[in-house]
C-alpha cells in the first residue's frame, strides 16, 4: 500500500468514525427530547437516522478500520490497542443491530415506553468511539503475546486498496437499490477474503513463512 493510498484510507476511516460518533450523540439527544416532552417524534427521527444514516457510517468505519489493520504492520492481534479496538467495534456493531435497533424501532412505533437502556447505550456508544480515537492516537501498551518478533506484512496489489475504498459505496448502493436496508455484503466478503489471500501469499513466499 502506497503512502498516499494509506492516507486516503485513514482519512475515510476518521471521517466515518466521527460521523458514527456524532450520530450516536444525535440519537441520544432525540431520545432525551422524547423522554422529557413525551413527544414520540424524537424517537421516530432517531429511528430514521439510525436506519438511513448511522448504520451505513458504522459499517464503513468498522470496515475501513479492519482493513487498515489487515493491510499494515498493525495486524489484528499484534498490539493490545488494536485488539481492544477490534473487540469494541464488533461489540458495538452487535449491540447496535441486535439490541438497540429493535428497542428504537419499538419506541418509534409507540409499542414501548421510555427506555433508559437506550439512552445509556447511545451515550456509551459515542464514548466508546471517542475512546477508540484516543487508542489510535496514543497507541498504548505493549505487543500481545501472539505478536511476531518482526511483524511480517505483505503489500497488497494497488487495485486492492482502490477496491477497499469502494466497498462502503457498493454496500450503500446495495442497501438502497436492492435490499432496502443495510446489508454489508461486500464488507463481509472482503474482510474474510483478504486475510485468506494474505495467508496464502505467505505460504508461497518462504521469506514470509
């Protein structure tokens, strides 16, 4: 990966992460409005924001973060700060899809009363993203026990970086034009396929074995 393409990928990751955090704060503010006023419009707007905007930025942020780790010397399991970011990111995606989404949908439909869990979760999500930003800047703690003495990286072909940058756009178009809801198909396929390609490349090159 060239320096310029890496900088572009980092930029996309930063922009999508900040967007994810700001939209989590917006969900919190809109939910607080409904709690205080009793007006369900806040929940309905929060539900729309979650489905139409936040989920796309969350997927893009998670994907670009994963690929930055996979395509550089950091890896997934070499450094504690990267591993902790990975665990937090996957936990946030799981919580957002399977826990917060259904609660917010029920609140928007009026089939559920005010939910303090949702308020706490949205604030915790924004705080977790802010903590991840600090980890990226400070890079604290030592390497994990699974880190190699000399980190081995394989520079991906130039087209791979271009495709990685295109994946969030492809998944957005897939969600809007085909499925009607967020469906990170290219995210999953690329995140799974790239480590497999990298492992095979190492086996083919004795210097990387």
